[in-house]
C-alpha cells in the first residue's frame, strides 16, 4: 500500500469513528430509539408547582445589556404549554413539587424547553436535592463539534447530546433517571424535593465555556442577546412520586417480575383484553391471557392497561 493511500485510509477511519461515537445517543422525537416524552403522556403523575429564578445576563460578555427578562416564574411550572421563563446565560431555576420525586423503574422526571425545531437546542444542566441545600448534578455528555461556534438559530444534532435538558423540541421532555445518582452522600433518591436547572453558556471560548462531565466544551447557540436568551424553561413533569409509590404498594393488581427480561405475569386483572403501550401512548401489543412474552420489546419503560387499571413495568 502506498504511503498516500495508507494516510487516506487512516483519515477516513478516524472520521468514520468520530461520526459513530459522536452520534451515539437518542435521536429526535418520534424516531425509533428516541427517549423524548410527549407532554400529554399518561406517564406523568404531576408537575413542578413552584419555581424560583435567578436570572443570568442576556450576553455574559456584554453585561450592559442587562439580564434576560422574558416570562415569569409561574411559566416554568405546571404542564408544558409553551409558556416559558428565560434564564439567560448561566441563569438558574429551582423547582419544588407537591410530593417528593422518587426513584422508580426507568426515568423519574422530564424537563421541557421550547426549542422551535428538532436539533435547535438551548441546553441546561440538571441537578437534584433532597434537602434544598446540597445538589447532585446528572453526568452529561456533549459530543457536538466545537470547531465552529453554533450561533443563534443554528442547528446541531440531538444525537450528540446526553443528559442535558433542552435536547428535544417544544412539547417533548428530556427524561432523567435518579438511579444514575444512587450512592451519592447526602442525596436520598427516594425523596427528591428540589430540581435545579442551570443554563449552559454555549460559548466555545475557553474563558466562559461550560464543560460536560467528561471535560468536553458544550457548544450551543451563543450569543443570544435577547430578553429571551438562555435556556427557556417550560415545565418539569414528574413520572414517579411518593404518592404514586404508596398507591402502587397498596394496589391489588400487579405485573411481575418487574423489571423483566422475558415474560410478565399478571395478578388482579380480569379476563378481558389487556394493552401494552409505550411512554408516548403508542400501542405496542394487546393480549387476553394472564402472561405475555416481552422478548421482542426493546429495553425501556412500558404501560400495561386494562380499563382504568394501569401498571408500569420495565423491560431490561
């Protein structure tokens, strides 16, 4: 093999490896493998009821422009409705709930932003606390290329991003699983009382850049020197809370084993038809018996429904 051909092969190999690695995360809403959860999904049992805001500047490098000021705190609470509160560069929102969030099978809550299209992403870190004082941050990954600054209204690719709020477009929440934070001192993942959203300053300039958990610079639209600059919080939807956990312990109909790899068995259901749906509500299967093989289902969280009865189960 010639030296030139050898070098070309190496370069192509590196480029292909880069693409494979850098687009390894969940795709846009309504695509196979997406983790996006639609706002009307029956998986949600509650929403943030109170939000406190610490605004950041419209442009961190132009403080004379003042702070972001679009929306009010109440716009970040209750169901996702595209009424938002803008945080500005590095701004924060702290949300509280009527019942503590608890760790259940699969994701436990989801954060909604108002990105107007797939792959237009204004991102934020997500942190949780069980006392309102000590916070733990979800480990995030951003493999978005950083050679060129993403400017306002420019697109990236959500497959580059993991565990950052704002990954998905308006009305689709980005999910977070408390199990990932298990074992952290001072954090009770079965009693999360506060969720903190911290805007990512998406500049690739080293003096103000923000970094993911692996030390990568996070590249998102910058600057956004408007009153609506920064992350726009629409809502935080709760999937597992203390009240739901108590109800599930007391219910007389169950699916077991849960989680499962191969088969589920039912207790307390009658002889009529049962339905299995995805988080989004899409029908996956229907059956009549007291057991069902889930071998062909992709790993994830599902609902089993019969009339007014609904039970969640996890396919491993």
